[in-house]
C-alpha cells in the first residue's frame, strides 16, 4: 500500500489544537486535580505556574509539546488561569514565552507524569500488536487507523512522533497484515482450484467481460429471471470448491 495516505487536513491537524473545544473536553483534559495544583504551587511566579499548567494539559490533550506553549485556544487559557487564581493571564503568557523555564518544564513533565517517546522500549511493539488486531478483524482505511493510533498514543502517555514516521509505521503494519491474509487464503488451495480461479480471468467468448466480471455483478432487478441468474451465480461460485479458512 502507498506510504503516503493522509489527507492535507489530517496532516494539518496532527498534534494541534482544533478550532473549538467542547465543555466535556475542557473538563476532562484541562482540570487540575489537587496533586497538580499542589505541585504547580511550588513554582515561584504566576507566569511559571500558568505556563507549566499549559504544557501539562497540552500534553494530556494533544500528546505533544507545542513549539509555542502559549499558542492555545482562549477557553484553555481562561480555564487554567481561573483554577490557578491568576487574574491577568495575558501578561503571564508573554513572560513565559521567552523564559528558559519552558524547556525545563517539558523535561519535568516527562519525568513526573510518565510520558514516553515513541521510540521507547516496547511502545511500537504494543501499538503494532493493537493495530494488527484492528486490521485482522476490520476493514478500516489507513487514515482511520492513523486516527486510532493517535488516540492510543495520547491515552498511553506516548509523545507523538513526526507525522511521516507514524504514517510509515501504520503503512508497514497494514502491509504486513495484508500479506498474512493472502498467505492464509492461498494456503491449501490445490493446483486444480488455482486453475479454476485463473479461468475466471479469461474473457467470455464473444464478450469483453471475464467470468469474474460477470460473477462480481449481482442482480439489479426484482424479477424471476434475475432470481434464476442469482442462483446460477451462487452455484458457479460454489462449484469452484474453495472455502474460506
């Protein structure tokens, strides 16, 4: 399958805030519990406390740290500042944007809250096993698998890798499962059955269609002749003598 399968929209929204946030999302990802507030209170300045809270909740919601940690939607800023008792968050944002503490805070959040890298031990194995199960039991498109993987990473506190790296990872998993499926399907097929399958690709005499083309198209009308044609179609397929594993 092609390695590049994401739409432009998916690429643009990867690891970024959406235009709007629901009240449920604000309550779930941007609520600071007692432990959070107790730890954040150890920071000296309001700008440091607010900046730390912004980075922490951004990691919880997006699974990454932003290049500009203060580039968050207004509802996020107001939700956090109200919990921290900060009356004027705009000045704090300006101060935090230029401070070196922002880099120290990301390292601290990784350690204290258990965030891991995508290349960490066992991460790709666990994600790959989970994606293999999805591929084996469903027919989701690669773009849907990408969204599922994004959610899995966020839920398991794994910082998002580059968009191309995750895209290639999913393409590899899906290709591997497709190969496994084909091997399973051809296992046990006799030479005679293979010949019957090959014959389906031959053109019907006097027609531009192959037998496979004819079998692929079901009846489109409700009538007695259509019913007979459908029954003959089933009989032809059964006559191949091939059963699914």
